């Protein structure tokens, strides 16, 4: 591959990376009218999606190809796409939809676009910081009939593609090949930061907005509330009280 | 009532006691529970023959279950599991499997369920900073948080039907690398002792490791500790950008309780906090708080635990 990203040879791979806008993980969650109120929180790219973007870019740099960042949402979700563009993705696509979708409806929409537009490898975060469910990667893969690997902490692109995932008692190193969905954990890679040129390019970049028509959802949200407060615990002064606490863990809590 | 199917949780080659909790949850969601046990050798299923609360046990036997492969496992389990609401554990691997099985059956998945009231399920969102209630309509796949439901007892008796399940592997394990340490990972442990930046240096985590070994616990860390010290790997990080855990006992040492750390551990059954700052936010979540430096408290904790457990 030459420095402009053009490929020598015929291994061009069409890569998609799924990104989602979520409240900054340092922000407090407020509720109004039984729904989470996000009007005053800072929205950022979901933390694990940053690793998905980085891995997608590393993949492109290793074998050549293009990276397209895809998100779902209204106009306000363009910001997360611009953030991805500033880091170095080639294209940015928003699936225009602000209504609630359950996992089945959501994955059907995503997998539809992935298959229609001919992507071969999809990267996403292992879970998003809002729902924490981690369903999108494996769900989209199943709908496409593709392989999926989740909680990936390391990827090697030499000699095919191998990924490292946690396995019982350690890690498994797995040989994978496209078509494939990779859900990324943090691992040891550092994510690149946008430079001035990237930020300027992102400002000018056009978001490719696609309309979608999701299926009806069979799972619907009833309410969002704050968790019940925990009753006040017992607090002791001084290191010697650790002995008392050990007694309580046995006699009161019954857990050791 | 809807029929239910529980996919047994397997841990270290055994049917994990979490499975009993899944059956209990399934019986809240519907009736006529079928327990499906993925195995390479059907003798694994024998240990579950006295599990109560199930109408049928299927040992789904296949070589595909040797190593985890999401695609192959979903295919094999789908081929033997009856229709109905499917219940799995909310471990990292089983959540992945739950999502694949749901997509395969063209239904939705609800992950990390912590309570069930008819067809209304509660799950933590924003890593537990809020709770979402959802209503389900028709069949779904749900994953259940461990240590939340009281497990069914082991005084039943049920015949085990062995069915050959087939699935195609979509990935190939090249190598299994065992952890250098025999200590558990935070995602697997029932007891976790975590250190924060208050530990002063990564070398001081050895004090936490010693206590972890007495308790059979895992050692965790706050994001501040992971970000500050290269020797503390991200795999140890508990919190919204690390691992969400809910062990029986969580001991936080030198952790002030940043909002994103609290989000990852606040649902632990019991929380002990050791911190020299009496106003640290972690104390609001602690069942037992010790206002002290770790240097003073840990030797006392260590010897009290050793005396009790030896």
C-alpha cells in the first residue's frame, strides 16, 4: 500500500465501523417523567467504539481498503460521525431514524445496509455505554450469516487475520476471515487522536444520510428510573476495625 | 403461559450453579422449562439430573462445543432447543450467544435482566446509573445477571435426553494461552478486591493479591489506577469503561468512587470500602466502610481473614 491509501494488489477490503453517541461516562444521569433526560449531558463516542474505529483503520492500513463509519440517529448524531472522520475514516453514513427500535428491528436495519452496500468486515465496540448489552455485533453477524468474534483485545493482520479474545482461564487466539463482525474491547492498542487537518476535513465532510424503515418492535420501554438507594452501611474508624468487618462479613452477611 | 428454554451455564467443565438461578428466572417468565446443556460428552449433563424446576433436560452433544464459536454454538443450540422464551446467563460469552440465538430466531434479546414481573423485565442501563423496564411481547431471548435470582434446588429428578446437535464452526482456535497467574479474572470471580490510585504504586497491589489468594478472589482496579500505571492492565479494570461486575463481595481499597467506577460495581451484593478520606463517595455505597489508610487496614484484614479461613 502506498501512503495515500491506494492499494497495490487486489486485497481492497470494504470495512464498516458502527459508532454510537452516548452520554460521557463521567456524567450523571438525570430522570424526568420516567425517562432518562439527556438534554444537559455531554454526548461522546461510546468508549469501546473508539477501539473499533482504531482497529478498522489498522485493518485498512495493513491490507488496503476503505473504512466507512455508520451510525443510527437524527441530525444530532452527525457529531459522532464527524469525530470518526477527524480520526481518519473515509466515508460517514447516518441511518436516519430517531424512533425506538428493539434489538431485532435495529439489527435488521444495520444488517440490511451492510449487505446492500457490500461491506466485508464490520467493527463495533463490545458494548455501548448506554445499554451495555453487547448484542449488536453478534446479532448483526447472525443476520448476515457471518462469523463473529467478541470482546476482542488484540488483532494481528500478518499471515491472514488472528484475534485475541478472553477464554476460560486465559485467552484464545483465533484465526478468522471475512466476512466477519469484530466486537472490540480496549486491549493494549492506543487510539489515535484527531489532528488539525483531520478536524478541518471532518467539518467539510458530507454525511451520507440514508432513510430506513424499521420493523415494529416487540420489546418496548415502560420506564427508566433511578436505582433504589442502598440503605446506609456501617462505617468504622481506623485500620483495626478491619477485624470487626471480617466478623460481620461472616456473621451478618454470611458470605465468607 | 409461554414455554421456556434455559441454556445451561458451563464453567470449568461443569454445569455452573448459575444454571439453577436461570431456571428460577425462567419459571417466572413462563412454564414447562426445558434445560439444554451444551456438551461434547453427555456425561456432563448427568450432574444436572437432580436439578428441580425443569420438565425436560436435553444434553445437546456436539464437537462444536469444544471451544466457543458464536456462530456454530447458536446454530447447534437452535437446532435442539424447542420454541419459547430462551434464558441464558449474562456472562460475557453467554450474552454474545444470547444475541446470536435471538437474531437466528428473528426475535429480540433483553440482556442483563435483574428482575421479572410478568412480562415486564428490568435491566440496568448506563451501567446501573439507571434502571430500564421493558415489556416483552411474544418470544424473546433474555440473559440473567448472576447473583440476583435465588436458584432452584437440587432435589428433583428428570430424565436426560441426549440429542446430537450439529453446527458449523465459523472460526478456528489457533492457540489457547493460559493466564500466567492462576488467579481468577474479575469477570469470573465471586469475590473481588480492587485497588485505586490510593494504593500509591502498582507494587503495592501485591498486598491485594495476597488477600485475594486467601479469599479465592480476583484482583481488580479502578480506571485511575489502570490509566496511571502501565503495570496494571485494562483487563483488571472495573467500571463503565472496563468490566461491569456483581460479585457477592467487592472490596474497594484506595478507590474514591468515581461515577464510572461505581457504575461498574454498585450492584455487588456486599461492598467493603477502605479509604483514608471519610468523605469519599465510595462510602455511600459500602455496606461496611473502614476509614483508614490501606497500610493500616490491610494487614489487619489479611490476618483476620487468614485466621477465619484457615
